[in-house]
C-alpha cells in the first residue's frame, strides 16, 4: 500500500479549515497536517496532526514538513484585522509568504481559497487584495495551482460572530434563486462543499492553473464524494 498523501492545511481554525479537518477523517489516502496560530479542536477519529505556531514561523514549518500538497484557507475581515494594512498583512502578505515557502519546498499542488469577485483591478479593497494575491501566487508556477472562489459561505464559525453574514445566510435560499446565468457564481455555498473541493484539488494529477467558482467547486466536491 502506498504512503498516504500529506497535505498541509494553513488556516485550520477558520470555517473552511474546520470543514477540511472534518472531511479528511473519511479519506484513507490522506493525512492532514493542520497549521494554526492557536489550537483548534480536531474531529473525533481524525488521522492528522496539529501544529501551533506564530504566523512568522509558518514558512519554516512548510519547509520542514515539505508536504505533497497544501491547502491555504487563511482569511480575515477588515473589521477583525482592525485596519486595511493589517488585513493586507494576513490575506496578501502571509498567504504569499506561505506560497513561496511551498514552492521552495517543491510542493506539487497548491490550493488557494479566495473569494468570488477577486480582481486585482477591483475598486473594493477586499476584492482587490484577493485578486492581487491570486496573481502573485500564480507567478510562482506551481506544478498545479487551484484557486477556489466561493460566494457567501454557509456554516457555523467557531467562537466568531458575524451578524451581517448570519443575516445574509438566512436570506440566501431566496436571493440565490435570483442569481442566474453569469451571476450564479455569486450564490452562497456550504463550507463543507468548498472543503471537499479543496481536498479533491489537492490530489489532482493534471498540471496547470485552474480557477473554480460556484459550479466548478460543486463539481470538485462531487468528485471527492464519488471516489469515497
């Protein structure tokens, strides 16, 4: 039997990170090494490791582990960060430093969880930063790079309250009905589906750069379910 594929998960304490950890326990081919700045509860029965370190130490951790693949699910908000500069330090600078460390460690598959609407030329600061880091990571020329651009994430965040997001989730079943055609990519999506898609992308063999929005994320999630 071949050795399990080692996947390093950055951002384990977030919504997507928690879902990745939960889904990984059902995948015999996978061993997740979770990386976070604070301890996060691990799912019962999960075959994985949890490493806790300060963000400035994360690139060294990537180099030491040298995983087969990496899922980067780091993300904050302008409100949480406290300023635009602090937000950029996380969603751009930290993500890019990890991607560079992964490239230097010859990581084969890099999966970046971004956001629908990401564009380096966007007027909105949040979308512009997301677009800029996508472009920067793309220039590193990984063997395979998958960028996931989900819309509003549905799911329960641990120890975190976002009142406006909760209201949007309540309205999502109705508002999603009006998002048709090209706007369908803005539909809300279950965080578990995004996590499943990220796991599936971490094992894909075809080389290249791929961007997955709503429908494509769901297809990748179904592929993982089909394999399972």
